[in-house]
C-alpha cells in the first residue's frame, strides 16, 4: 500500500509540474508611483557598485560619493546634520540599477537600518502609460 501511495503521488507531481509557472520578474517598473513631496535621502546604487548619497527636496541639496564601507558613517553624519536643522527623522529611499544584484540592495538596506532609520523604501520608475484608445 505504501508503494501505491508513492506511485500515485509521483504521477500527480509529473502531471502537474508543467502547469507550474516559472517566475521571470522585472521589478523596477510599476503602474503608478506617488510623488514624494517631503524631504528624503536617496541612496543610489549603480550597476558598477558605486554608491551616492543625495538629499532630495531640501533647501541645500547635497551629493556624496561613498563606498559600501563608508556608507553607515556618512549616512549617520548626514542624518545628524539634517536633524540639527530641525528637519526631524528623514526617510531613506534606495534607487538601484536594474543590473544590480538584489542581494546588494538588501545589504545596503541592512546598513541603513543599522543606523536606526525607521522609514526605508525602494524607488521605482513609473511604467509608461498606454495612450487612450478612441472608439
């Protein structure tokens, strides 16, 4: 009886395996993204692994080229300087190139979370909208 059960399960898996969809994803584009009017800090991760810290929607925009090792220290200094200006806690947004490994983005996100940043997000570009069809 145990062999019969195993054979039935094997047949079920063989029959249903072709119907399981394979996953191919293209993460960086979405249908609609809200604009962020509030000030935030952007961490850009390029395809060649370079990191850039930029302040967005700030009166004095800043741009700092950093290495992965220096990211926590530079981010902490930037957050401290913005908090001293009375800006309060700043959200941090990570914008990564499509060719960057997902693991690299998660490592950068971990480095940011270690600095005590409560609001960390991922930036995406809006998918182009299709033109309206006329009837």
